[in-house]
C-alpha cells in the first residue's frame, strides 16, 4: 500500500457507503491507485437529461438501521458540508444504479439526491470547483455530506487530506423533466476525440463561439485508450441538428454522424 493509501485510510476509517444494494463496508482497506493522475486529467461530468430509473432510487431505504429518503427532485438543492472520497476498494464494483465505479471519473455518492443527478462541488478551502455525476449512495456517516471519486478529489485538491469542506449545488438542466417524460431521442454531434485534454478544450472553446448550443468535453475509452471527446448538444430535434451541422460545416468544422 502506498503512503497516500495509508493516509487516506487513516483519514477515512469508519466511513461507509453503499455500492449496489449493499452498504459499503468500512474504509480500512481503501486507498489511492498506484497510477496517479493530475487534476487536468479529470474532466467535468457532462450534464445530460438522463432518465430517473428505479435502480438506486428506492425510497425510503435503510442502511445499518437508519432510514433515508430520496428527494423527489434535485432542483434547487444547495448544501454545505464535508466531502470524503473513495477509491481502489470499490473500483470496478457496481454503484447503486448498476454502473461500474471508475475511480478516475467525475462521479459521487450522495444519500438523498436522485440518481443520476449532476452537481457542482466547490472546495471551500481553495475555491476549486467541478461538476460531478451522482450515481451512488453514501456516505453513511453523520459528519459527511458527499463521497467523491478519487479523481474528483484530485481535481478539487484534497486527495492527500482525505476530506474537505465543500458546497454542493444541483445543476438544473433546461427542459430535462419534459424530455424525460416524452422519451425523446437526444442527439449530439461529435467533433473529435483527442489524447490531449488541452487540444480537446481548445476545440471546444473555438466551437462554442460559433454555435448557440452547449459544447462539452467528456472522457471516453476507445481501443483501450482514454480520450477526451468533444460534442455539441444535446440538440432538441432533427431541425436543430441540421441547422447546427450546416453552421459548423460553413465555419470549417467537420462534425461526425449524430450520436444518441
């Protein structure tokens, strides 16, 4: 176990959370991975109108004799408290909604926010901020507000300390409720995937000056490589997709085929 792992374990001992339908056991065996990463390698989660499914959203639910209730909506949620992080012990295991936990991605566990939700987390000690996707339950400790992935803790600058005071604010996605109910097909235009996060962000900035819709960078695995993908969207319908595509082509960009 690395020195960083030992520090994390000592700071986080006694914490527990929930992976899948089972409470996460004590943190004594958890820690940081051998392959460290820089803050620049951890990209913000990209808000999108994900459907709120039954998986991970049973309410009320009980852990260690304590009952918790899931909020009907994340809209307007804002709270300050202490963040912790979880790492290698849960890497590759199922989160509460059945996804595989990836300690390098911008994800989080929360006791009451609907899964999935997108929140902006700000480290109140250093002002660093980022967007994460809530896809797990926890931390089930009265002194903790949110459990962040190892990658998010690196990005926010508290991975060595183990905990940090944070502000958590839910992001409202315009029209998300209507789109969830209608079952509409959300479409994106991909502009490229890059090994260099800086190259991806440069393209994102250039395209954002041209189109009137969101342009985002998100991590993606291709042929065993971790790349930074640049996408335009979501686009509300086929007409908007065609208009944005024509605009991009006219400005010299080369959008790929539409993505769901």
